[in-house]
C-alpha cells in the first residue's frame, strides 16, 4: 500500500508542513527514541527520519535530530491521502556558489569536473 507514495511527500493538512520524500527502507528497520521506546519504521525520508505506525493505527513522523514524534494522520489510508508529488526546487543561478557532481557520473555524461567533484563559481575579482 505504501508503494503508491514512494517519492512523494506528506503534506500535513493543518500545518501544511511537508515531510518526506518517502522511501521504503531496504530492510526492516527499528529505531528507538531517547526514552528507549522502540518503533518499527514504515518508511523513511532518506535523511535519518522515519515514519511509523502506533498500536492504534496512527502514523507518526520521528525527527532523529530533535527526537520529536509528530502525529501526521489517524491511519495509513489517511496518511496516503495527504501524500503528493514534491514541489520542484528552482534555484536562481546567481545564488549558486558551488555544486558537487559525482565524477564517475559526470564522466558517463561526457562532462569534465575536478577529481573531487566540486565545481565552484569564481569569486568576484578573479
């Protein structure tokens, strides 16, 4: 059932905060909060945070940096109903100071990048 929301984000219906992009862990994953409570992960966001389900069926989001659990939905089906495609990120090229590209990937595309992969915009005055 969660396979239908892989790559999507959960948009909280009240706060409008987005959580995700949703990924299914490659292996069954259990995590523990600081108080020692263990949870089974339903999904992850690729940044060390997890989505989990409580005994009453509610879906929670656990932030690994703050140890905060946020109730997102009363059920998995309600959770899924609030998952949408993420908004595209658009950067103003003038704001980009450097980017990293995997040198092997760049080479496969015929691009030349420094060995360490970092492409930096020259500083003004150089």
